């Protein structure tokens, strides 16, 4: 296969630079919000999630309520953990889909969160539901969704923005998936153990 013409190479480079700039601006805006002085970390988290979820869905650390939705805690924390794990495993340039059986397993994780979410909404709205919703289940199913989301985001990023994507290498293999289950399972257990280490408030000194 021959080299693409110079004009096409230049246009690809321009598209990649423009996309990188958009990602950079979004990241800087988020970083500015997190680091903005004069407000506690607890208040910033509260501002991001308050009103989006019922108060009983928030994470409790000891006797104190934290402004974190249990399901979002599972989704976003485990997405970041999974992304870091796959990066460390050398998948940062991988750009091929996982094997179909593994995709099916990932899809089951997405369905598990959807099922638990619908059951939770039924309970919140006073309708008949299948089982009593719990915050630990919200975090677990959120974690499964976060694990499933990670290879898809990585695949799209590498195919769209990488100059040298490894198109024959899957973004996720069975061994990686097993490692993600162990890593994220430990995080969920730790997050719901209510250890004193997690009692951060961002208030005072």
C-alpha cells in the first residue's frame, strides 16, 4: 500500500491537532474547577452531583455523607483505574476490538448496571421493584460499566488521534480483564469499608 499524498497527510495532522486542542481545553476547564481556590473539595463534588441523584444514593463514610453518588463513584473511579492499568500493560497504542466472547462479557456488565439502575428507579418512584437497592450494588455495577467503557474509549482515542495505532492489537485481552476485575474489586471493597483513610473533607487544615 503506497504512501498517501502529502495533502492528505497534512489534513490528517491538522485534524489530530484540532482534536487534541479540544481535549486539552476541556481538561484545563475541569482542572481549573477542581483547583479553584476558596471552596472545599466537598463543596466542589457537591456542586457537580447535587440534584442529579437521590440523597440516599450518596456515599456514606462513617457517619458523614459525602457528595458522591455511589454509582458514579464506581463508574468514574474504575474507569480511571482501568485506563491506568491498561496503559501500564502496554495497551496505550492498541486499536483493535477485543475478542467477541470478551465483548459479550463486557456487555453483560453494562446490562447489569442498567438492570440495577432500573430497579433503583422503580424503588425511588414508589413502584414495584425486584430487590432492595443498596449503595454497594450501585458501586459494583457502576464499576462493571466503568470497566466496559474503558477499552471502548481507548479504542476510539487510539484510532482517531494516534499517528501510529497498533491496529492488530486488541485493547483488552482475557488476562487484562482478569486483572481489571481484581484491581477494581479491591477498590470497591476498600471504598465501602469506611476506613478512616477515606474520611477526607477538604475542610480546614
